C-alpha cells in the first residue's frame, strides 16, 4: 500500500479499493466511533461521576459533623443547663417595678455615704427590651479621687445590676451653694486629677429591672403591631 492507492480511489466503488486501504479506513472509522462515543456518552458519565463523588464527600463531612454533635450532646446539654442557671441568677439581680424606687434610693445613699456632693440626680424614661427595662439616671457629682472610688465600690457591691457611664470628669470644686453643710474639697496647687483634688463627674447611671409576664406580652404585642405595616409594604 502506497500513496498512489489513496489518490486513485473510486469513491463510488468502495469494493474495488485495495485491501490495505480498506483496513486503514476501517481503523480510522473505529477510532472516530470511539471518540464520538466518548464525547457523547463517557464524558457525560465522567462529569456525573465527579458530581456524585463531590456529593458523597459533602455527605461524609455532614455525617462527621453530626456524629460529633451526637457524641458531645450530653456535654452540650450540661453547658445549656449551666447557661440557663447563670441567666436565672442574673435575672434575680434585676429588681421588679415595685423595687426600682428602693434601688434609686440605694444609689443615692451610696453617693451620700461616700461623701459625694450630688448636684444632679435625674432619672429618665424607661427603654424596654425583650425581658427587661433600662432606666438611665443623669448625674452631676462633686468629690475627690478617693470619694469617687468609694462610691463606685459601693454601687458595685449592690445586689443589682448598675452601670456607671462617665461622660466627663474634670477638676472642679462643687459650687458653694451645693455643699449641703460639708466643707468644700480643695485642689492641691499645681496638681491636676491627683488623689485629693476636687473633681466634677458628669455621666449616666444605668439601672435595669425585670419585665413581668404581662409587660412582656404587652411589649410583644406592641412590636408585632409596629412590624405589621412594614410587612404590608
């Protein structure tokens, strides 16, 4: 078989082709069929196999994660019980609505016992949250370094949650008309904010109380009513 055999082929009479040429074309036809079969069948199956393999790996990973959760389920339950106990202990530190006036008196008495001169003690309106209400108290106080330290220690020792947010603290003695019979605290010469200096503190004391079931139900109803117009939009 040579190139002349391919040049003189009669396409209308394949049977007259030389034997070598017939075998060559048959071989090429088999290769063409194999390539076409791989492209239309095997390649799609290969892609499907890769997809299934990826899905299998994902399921294995999910199984490993869930198995770990099942193994640690008892530990999770113990942690949940511990967190619930801590939450209940914190809730017990929140006064009820009837106990709030007593808490405000305790804070005021703590300032008085520490020797603080309270010029402003103005409770604000309540802000209700999920299960508690926050009540801010705007304060302006005069005292020295040690007196403020004593006051902070006293409110920290209260059996309630009380947070002091300091807006500004500056060296300044209390006005003479607000000393309430106590001698004014004097600043040391050429000293600023040192222990013993007279200081003015302005800030907010935040107190919290627990909402009872009726108040929580009312708050949920108000939130639902407020959210209804937004959903209709």
